C-alpha cells in the first residue's frame, strides 16, 4: 500500500505546485498567500509519503484529498483534478491493502 499511496502523493505534489502557479496568475490572492498554502500542501504530500505506515496517515491523506478538491474554488480545474486524485487515493489504499494481504498469505504459505 505504501508504494501506491506514495506515488499518488508525489503526483499530487507536482499538481499542487502547478496549481499554485495558475492561482498566482488568475486569482486576486497575493503570491505570498498562494505559496504559503501551496507550499504547505506540497510539504504535507512529501511528509505523508514518508510516514504512510504510521497510524492516521491514510486519514490525513483523505483530508488532503478533500482540500485538493476544495482548492477548485480558486482554480476551477482543481475540482476535476482533485476528484481524479481522490479516486487514485482510494484505489491506492484499497488495492494496496489487497496486495499487502496477498503478499502476507504468500509469505505464510512459503514459510510452512
């Protein structure tokens, strides 16, 4: 699960950075505010990718997905991209857990 989720978060890191550039050009928000919010979200993506095995990491990832969709208020395309990444996040968690369970079953059967 960690590999799939981390890949999704790294993709989000880049999308958030590009959305920050768009927000700077198209919104009335100051560049400082845009980069404070975007930079914080980008750092959160990287930090979360490193601690995915800890309790609460998946829940924090879901909160990040909601924030990404909500950023569509400033950059309308983010409604779509946020929904896409929320779907990717769901798939990463869902199928990642299935893969982890299959690996554990395989390791248990090989040890016997």
